[in-house]
């Protein structure tokens, strides 16, 4: 009997849920367990819709719906964050963790109800389970959150509904249902937080301007993409008139909206603050120079690979080998590890800026904006895989986001000056470990020397075992390079977390660059 990889993926996710609630038990834990059970049932109903072509929107083909692993990210992340902030005695962040957890549950429940509403015939048993889970979540929400916090959750849900309609229409085949839920939920939460903080007192003193740059970059790129996608209906693709209008729109949006918005949020001049931040220490200039050299090396690899493909294939499109594509993971590790060891605030700002550049270049490629658009359209196809089936090329953006997420999500107000003790000290390294090291090693060794396949998948046991071993070696290297790390007696927890996430990588059909860092981050946060 052939093993269904979705069942194994679900078993790994359930194991993570049980581990989290064994370490952090709250009244919301019952809701998380109920949510996981109903998401498991809904996932298989949605998989049937995808196979029969009855889904309302066009999702990424060749993958499961991914509802269960995506549904559990925000609830588990919020509960783990709350536990850390309780230990730190930070009441505001403790309440924030509860809001994150309940928001994730509400969004997952809403998506599940939509899936059940379009399923024919209506799955009675699944509807009953979803009703029980929804009742438990609503009951706990009433007795856990204040009125203002409930309003905040409903605001995120409203933004999520509108964004889902817009993005899933504009970007067919770019996401699975689970990936869409995860990405749109994150953007919705960011939009709500920015609006909330923008409406607060303009004279309020804010000590951390750095935390606002990433959300404003994300929202700015979202606005640029949506606005130009609508205007693109009236403009000719690849024309100088359309390209000039695009660049004018970028300038107006950046100078007329984003910079004043950042100034309001930070009570500083954004450009002056960035210049001061980058030049306040010579070490930061050296790091920037080192990263610039790595960026030039990556561009050189892309150009050299394209020239080789043109010479060898006679103009035919051929995909780059796994080793060549995973070489960018090596470049990413070489970029992030020095930043994590020497200057994490600089890495935080640089990664936010790099995300903005990546999104901007993808818009240039997609809309064929002159003069770079046509060149990018010719260069990137050699490095795509089966997951880039939609109009946008997102693999490289997912890689950047995956290694950066643990750094962006590290709860600064709840971290003591000496860093989190035990496994928590590895939190910023979770993306480098799971994606930069683990995923790359598993792919390269699995495709080259792997022979024994995991039942029901193309992944090999040799690749998974080598991935775990490489991540353990990487942890040892990080301990030698970073004096702030001290695992104490948490070695077994670190190794177990790495092994569990490696099993998730072996069986999931979702974007592993996005999913693996989040689950490793949750486990290390406990």
C-alpha cells in the first residue's frame, strides 16, 4: 500500500502541535488542537476540489492544498511568543501574542468555512467538526481577549477578505490555498498594525525606528503592484510610455507616501536616519562591502549560466541543475551568518531593503519595464522549478524571506540583553539552518547519491539524514563563532526540532523556503 505524503505531513504537523502544547499549555491550547483536527479534514476536501478543478480560484498545480500546515503557523507562533513574554514579564507583548494566536485561528476558520461552502456535496461530518472547532475558538476568544483586541482581530479578517479577492485574481497559479492563506494573512496583519500605529499620537516617542522599515517596504511594494496591475489594462506592455509611467509611479509612491509615512512612524527623517545608521560604525561599512561583492558574484553566476545554456542548448530553454540552483543557498548562508554574528540590526535593515529590491525587479520583469524587463525575462527562466507555475517568479523571494523570517520575528522586547537562553539563542539562525543549510544539502545529496526514497515522495532518506547532520554541524560552528549562544542542556531539543522539520521538508509539497523556517522558529522559541 502506497503511503500518502499528505498524511505523513499532517502527522508531523500534529506532532509539532502536541510538542508546543506540552511545553505551553493555555486555555487556547484546546482551540489549537480542535483547529488542527478540523483543518486536517478540510485539507482533504480542498485537495479533492483541486483534483476535480472545482476550486473558485486557480491555485498552484501539482501540490496539495496545504491548509493544515498553514493554519497552525500563526496560532502556534502566538502561543510560543506569549510564553516567552510571560517569562520576560512584558505584559503588552504577552497580549500581542494572544492577539496573533487568535487572529491565526480566526483566519484559518474563515478559510475552512469558505472551502466547505464551495464543496459539493456538502461534507456533513467535516462541517460538524468545523462547527465544534469554531464554537470552541469563539468561546475562548470571548473569555481571553478584550473588546479592543477582538475589534483588532476583526479588522485583520476584513483586510484578509479583500486582499484575498484581489491577489488571488491577479496572481493565478502562484500559490496553493495554504500558501495564499499564510502570505495574505501576514500582509493583512502588517497592514493593520501599521494603520493602528499610524493613527496613534504623532508625538509619541518611538525608540526603535528599525522595526517600521520592513512593514512599510512590504506595503509599498504591494501598493505598487496592485496599482500598476490595474493601470496595465490601459497601457501597452514593454512600451517606453508605460515604462516611464511605471518609474514616475515608483517615485511618487516612494517620495510622496512611503517616506512621509516612515517619518510619521519614526519621528525621524528616514533617509538621514539610514545614512547615520549605516555609517555610525566602520564595521557596518565593511559588511556592506562584503555583501556587495557576494551580490556581484551571484549576478555573475546568473549571467555565466545563461551564456552556457544558450551555447549548449542552441536557444532551447533548459533548467539549471539542482547544484547550480542550490549554490544560491550557499551565497545566502555566506551573507547571513556574518550579519547574525556581528550586526543583527544591520542585517535586519539590509534584508528589508533587499526584499524591496527583489519585489521591484520582479515587477520590472513581469510588466516588461524598459530597459531591464526584457533582459530579466530571458535570464531567470533557467533557474525556475515546478513551483514557479504562475505569472510571478517567487522562488528567490521565498528564499530571502525564509532565511530572514526568524530574524524579523525574534521578539526583541522579550529578549534579555544577553540573548535568549538555551535553544532560544538559535532563533535568528532558524532560517539559515532549515533553508540555507538543510534544504540545500538535502536536495544536492538526495539527487546525487540518494537511492532509498521516502514512501510516496521523490525525496530520499539519505538526503534527509545528511540534512540533519549538516544542520547539527552548522549549530556547532555557530556556537564557536557567536559567543552569545549557550545551549546549556537543550542539545536534544535542538536536534529533535531539526529532525522534525527535516521530516516536514521530506513530505511537504508546499513552499519549503517559507514553511520550514517558521516551524523551526516555533520549536526553538519554546
